[in-house]
């Protein structure tokens, strides 16, 4: 990474995040409450005042806010006076949190400016090939089609034929009839977790999984009012390597996480090297 560009980006990021804000600017608005030396100003109230509050309710909201502010100030003062032995440890924790907050906000802002978020299909494919063993399924995956119709429907045989067909025309014919279905799912090119499959077709929950889950199988279940038809296209058993189409989103996140770590390491390395070069950092 070009150092000059890194620092110009860093300055822009810090400025846009308010890191150079004039936090010590004296407030000029009217004081509306005081607790000993602590003061609450009118501008403080405006920052938190809900825009949707009606005028008739505004006085109540303002009074409640002022009372809560006063309680916080009084509790803070009491804690400082009555816990002198804890103050040093608490101050150290607060200071560490403040440093971490600034550093992490700075890093995240830089990452937002510099991270390349475009992940190509080839990058996903290459990552998948190198790490296949890491992508084993923790439950069965299913490709299926499903329709639920009235028990009185007279086209059950036709629906069965269309469900088991892999032809595009038959899928279109099935889709055209969907307004007549009580429920349906026709996307058997998509891998679905077995638990999600059962949520979609709860009528088959009591069936034995081992005897039911077989590829290229048509299942039928009829109750008092409806008939459910499910065509199991393909089954992937538990602990098998997950298909790339199923895991592509996870792989993309992994690649971006790696890029993020590499970018942070580069930023830290450039900062250290430049500090040493300019004699801002020395080890004695």
C-alpha cells in the first residue's frame, strides 16, 4: 500500500468520523439544570429530544430526561466519593476502553475505505477446491419440489407427472397452476437443509427419515382436507462435502475476512515502519 495514500485516506477517515471534533468547545446555550458543578445545557436536551413528540407531551419528556440526567450525576459523584480504592482500576479500564474504541473505529473506517469487496466466482471456486474438507455438512441437504392441494383435487395424477419431470415446459405448466395450490415450492435446483424441508412440508415429519429420504422419489401424504406431494430430487447425506452453490455465500465472507486481516496487518506494518524511519518510535 502506498504510504502517502494511506495517510491521506487516514486523515480523511478520521475527519469524517469526527476524531478531530472540537469536544472542548464551550457550550453557549442556556443552562437548564445543575448538579453541583455539572451543568445540563439546552443543546444537550435537543440532541436527544424525539422529533415525533407532540407539544403537549414535550414538557413531560424534558422533565423525565432532566431527572434521569440528575440521577446519573448524583450516582457518579457518590461512587467517586465512596469507592476511592476502586477509582484507579476503573480509570484504567475506562482509558483502555477509550483507546480500543478509537483504534478499532480508526481501523474499521480505513477498512471501509480500502477493502476490495468484489469476490469473483473463480476466487470462490479456488478457495472451495483448496478447503473442501472444511465444508462438510452437519445435516442432510435436500433438493425437492412440493405442492399442496385440496383433497378433492381431480388432477393429482397430472401433478405427480409434472413434479417428477425435469423438463422446463412441465415446470412452467406446474408454475401456471400455482394460484390453485394451498402451498408449493418448485425450486429443486436449490439445496435446502433437512430441518427447513420439514418446516415447509410438516406433513412428512412422522415419516422415518432413512426410508423417506431417497433421491428421485415421489411422496404423497393425505389428511382430512389436503393432499401433499413431494418429489425428492437429490439427497446429500450428513457429513458429506457441501456443494459449492450451497456454501458460496460462506466462502465469500471467509475471503473478505482474510482480506480484512491482511489489510489491517499492512496498515499496522506501514505505520510502524514509517514511525521508525521518522524516529517517532525507538526501542532502547
